[in-house]
């Protein structure tokens, strides 16, 4: 994209009187400035953005995602923005000099851009280690940086045949984020931090020590209070270790430096716009005023390159605020920069960390109210004035639930005594949302006040049409709250619910228009009253005939409580399409066949059966991510024939079609792997055979890894089990998909029986209390107390229901039947599997498959069907052709 615009340019030229704005830099601050100008109107403006990177502006805060998934798209906003006639994005063009007299900017390519207003948003560079061997280290700053780290870890893993030792120098925000990413890539994470504790800029010693203990418990090795002296390498330049200042040598295969950033202020040091015209801070950055203007007229600075009050900060919220201020000023406004908001909230390997305000209690006579529980790895501190009334700041590690509620109250009087908000000590913060003053900033990233949210909910805001907004997605789109880091979304939801309630609008938890109860309430009612049919449920709690929401939900609840065959007693019409066919329908109307392969273990004989079936019926075969084999292209009437062959060979339904347990993925464990410490395959098979057929609000996936190297990716599953030398660590609430989440540690070093008992309780508690189609990750997030609440219920039996949950699971295990085996036993059930109800022997000849370029079958395209040049279709006969018979059929 070098030297090119991001999208095709309109042919009409800009108006002659258009004011020219050049933006030097293409990061988040520059993007926010362009959005702010666009929102205020671009008539009369021509904006050119110069970025040295080859990408559209992307979200640097989310670089950790790109470290573990190099294909992830971090592009900010809508790419269509750059198609506006007043906007030009030049990628691969680095601004190198400013001529303040001629009012031009020159790039490295020699191109000169005239400007009327210049906005410098060049950001910062990663600081380098000032030690021998630093040339062999990586930094963590750009997409190219993280992709290079990802590639090197993959290459080293393949070349060394063992776990890579990944050393990160720096224990701050970026360093811990980088180290966590290396752990997700399967490396052994090591952190070297010169300060006595981690995140010393944001956390006090107690919090830093708590964080250190928590991440060490997750497999990190942490060396604090010592600096690196040299990066060691062999004659070929390959890294071998890190020499510490105290003489110790730390084994290393890759070293990442995350020791801070330096403002990219070289534009203000070069050319005619040198230091004699611009004032620079002692540690870099161009000095700006509260209007974000430099001392040279017409030149502004925003983001990390801007020095305000002697500081340059690389945080989203102040950069966004600066961008908005410059856009406001260019449109005749008088907005001013209030100073840096240093609040920080993040999740490191499942550990919540938050800090805001005067976290170190430097205000005269400040009080610190602290709750520390080293055993649980929890540290919470609230800082107030000496009379314990005005909130000055806070720190939270391990349990950051109070952060989103307290942060908007910074500098204000607390409604209650401070200790009441320490959730780890039994306090609560739910009521604070309704009490937030209108001018309290709820979303610091986008500077959205609570009053703005209230106006939107009540229909008197600036949203298009000023119609009342009734849901969180609508509020996000209207106000931008919650669209950056997302940490304010829980508070946003509570404020929304509070405003709706005050307005007399009922905050409905109804399942649908026919069932006034929530899914949890309906589940409990069916369980207590022992209802067994859809008709019984509707008679008591419903109205009308039901819909495509309540019908499958009731069917799912009945299946999870009674384990009866899902298509009997009128329940077949309640099911989703896939459940009705006991198979997943594909785009061409055919179905997939997925037999269960427990734990991913299969004998050569059973592999041969699958091969023979796929060959006989001309099915496309694909190994799934859950370690089983999917066969595509079966017609509805062929499903019983195929499944009879599979069931006779000892297979059973894999239930890939149901809201139920899918797979339990495993590595080979201690049986074969020299690193394995437990038999992960045996445990995976045991778990899969125990929970197979378990109907739940959403699909369930599990993983079992035989050691901390985590080859089974257990922490990306709803329930993950990782072996230790002393037993099993249990993780819960993970998932992949469009909104991935890492599972969180629930309990450590469990024996087999305790592990299974806790999983029994966890699954049943989730099945009883989650919303319809809610994954375990989102369910845990929305529970008051999150993972701590789950721990209290599952491990400590705080609700006194453990025995009941275990009994419910035992009933499921005892009553489980394979759905396809049951189907094949009953001719009445088999009648369901035919393409045409009124023509039992007729097949759907509109379904056509053709060979693909890799020697398998695929659905024919519309053009291929029209051409009637189909080489092969699904065989009409149910078995393979007899000798001498043709192997093709025509549509």
C-alpha cells in the first residue's frame, strides 16, 4: 500500500477554499482525530494522513491478540471512512521534516505536503535495552513486532523440539502483556523486572506482590529487583540466556524488551522546525498548552508525542481527549485538556488488575483502606481524604469488581463508608450506578459522562432521531461508551437498567413474548413441579402457541432434566433444525455426520470404518478442531443407513448438532510424551463419557492437557483441566469464537474424584442459572462476584446446593442413551428421515456434489448445476454400486 490511498479516490477535486490539514502519524490518536473531524463535518476541509506503516490505523491496545493470532483484524473503525472525498490516507509515508515558514511537511520519499493546520500524532517508539547483546532482542510495539515474536517462537519450538524459554525484560503493563502472550503461544514465560515488584508505576508494594504471586501460580517465573546485564548468544547469533546484574544466568531462547517508550518527537528536532521553535520536555515530547497547540501557530500535537504538565503518557483516554480537543478547536470551539487520566484496568492471564487516581496515597493526610488476602491472591485498596469521605484513588488485584463503579466517583464524596465497597471483604458496588452524578465520567476512554447515558436512555440526547435507547448496543453506537477497552460496560448496563426502571419501563427478563419467566426461573419451575412436556409448561407459564425461542429452550430444559429421547412425545417439533435431524444441516441441504471419538483416541479398525462409510456414500471428510472426523454431504434419508454402519462398529452420536457437550480435547499425556505428568487421554475419555449428551444453554467444550505446556488448549474451553505433579488444575469459563475468553483458575492440585465432583457442580450450576444461548464465559462475567462467586458455590458450597447438583449430574449419567442408537431401534422414529413426507422412496435430486481440486466432493455452484455438466452427484442408491454399474448420475 506504500504511497497509496486506503480506498479508491473520488474524481471530483476538493473545493478550492478547503483548509488543508496534514496529520503526521497514523495510530489511534490520528484515527480518533479524523473521526472527530468527520463527526463535526468535513465541508470546507481536506485532511491528509501520513503513516509510515502499511496498515490502516489499528488498535495498539489489542496487540496481545495479534501476538497469539496473527490473522486477527485490529483495524479501528470502519475502513469505509477513508473513502470520503475530504480524506486521504497515505500509507508507507513517514513525515521527516517540517518547514514552518513554508508551512509544508516533507516525507522520507521526498514528497512535500502543504498545510494550513498540522496535527502531529507520531506516538512513541519502544525503548531499547542499553546492554550488550540488545541487538538480539525483540520489542513490543507494532503489528510487525508481535508477528515477528509469534513467528520466532513457532520456529524455535519446531527447531528445538522443546518448550521455548521466552524472557521478557520489564514488568510493567506492556511487559506482562507480552509475557502472557508468549505463554499462550506455548512458551515458558519468564519476567525480569528491575523494580522490587511488578507494575510499580501503577501498583503499591502490597498489590505488586499479590500480582507476582498470582502470575507465578499460573506458570510464570518472575525475577524482581534485578536488572539484566547482557543478552547472551552463541556464535550463530542465537540467544542462549540473559546474564543478570547479580551474576545469575537465566536460560532464554527469545528475549523481548518492554522497558518503556520514548516519544517520537524527531519532527520537532529536524529541519527548519527545530528546537529553536518548539519547546521539548526534559524526557522528550513537544510541549503543548491546554488547547493541545504547540508554541508554533498552526501546529498541534496529540497522543504520546505531546508533553503536558511535564508528562507524556501512552494511554487511550488522554489521546482520545486530545484528538477531540483539536477537532473542536479547528471548528471554533474552546475545549481544554483537563490533564492525564492515569486509570488502568487490564486482565493478565486471567488476573484482574486495576489502578486509578492517587493510588499511592501521596495526598496529604490521605487514608488507605486495605483488604489483603494473600492466600486467595486478592488485594484491594481505596484511598480517601482524611475524613474518609472523598474518593482519591484505588488499587485492585485479583478482584477488580469495584473499579468500574468507583472510578467515575473520583474526587467526589462516597455515598457510604469506604470499606463497604471492598467486594473481597463482602462489600458491594451495584447500587453506585444509579447514584452517579450526571457529570461523572463513566467511560474514560471516550470521555462519556453518566448524564450523556441518561439523556440517551430518556430520548433527549444527541443520538440520531433522539429516540430513547433501550439496550447496551444502542448506547454504544449512540454515545461511544464501552467501545474501546470495554471495562465500563457492566456499569453501563446497570445505569441503563436503573434509568429504565425509574422511567417506569420494565426491565424484562422474559424468555420471549409467550413466557414471562426468565430461563433460570423457568428451569427451576420445571424442576420443582416435575413438568415433563411442552404442553404442561405452556399451560402453567405460557400463552399462545410458542415460538422459535421458547420452543427449543423448553425442549432443551426438558432434555437436561429428564434425559428422554429428544424427538419423542411431540418434542421433535420443538427442536431446532439440526436437532430434528440429529445432524447439522449444510448450505446445500445435506447433513454432516460426526461420530464421537472420546478424547481424540481411535483405533485403526474404527478409522477404517469411517473411511469405508465415507467412500461408500461419497462424503467429504475433515478432521475437526475437537479431534474427531466430520463427514459432509449426506442426504436426510441416508442418515439412518450411515449411522447403522457406525453404531454397529461401536460408534455413537457425537452430538455436534446439539446444545450439549461436543468434545474433550486431549494431548497424549504421560503415556507417550516425555513432558507429561498425568494421563491426560484417560482423563479426557473419562470426562467425555461422563458428560456426553448433557444438554445445556449453549454448546460445551472441554480440554485436558498432560502438563503446563498446554498442548490441548484447555484454557480456551468451557472447562479446562491441566495436569500438575500433584494432580489437576481446574479452569472454567473459557471459549474461542468471535469473543474469545481464557478460562479462569477455579481450583488447584485436585485428585481425580474431587476434580470430577467440582466439574459436576459447575456444569449443573451453569445449566440451571445461565440465560438462553449464553456461553460459560459470559455467564461467569455477569454473575455478581464472577469467578469468586463460582468458587464459593462450587468449591465451598456457599449456597448449600452441592449435593443437589451432584445428584442431578448422577441422574444424567445413569439415564444417558445414544440418540442415534435409539433412533435405529424404532421404525416409527426412522420415518422422520426422508426428503419428502408424501413420497417416502423419492430422493431430493436437486442436491448435487462435484469433485473439488483436492480429490474430495463439494456442493455444486449454481452455475455448475445450470450447466448440467456434473461429473458426480450423491449416489441415488443407499449402498455402493454393484460391479459393472455406473458411478455417476445426472440431475
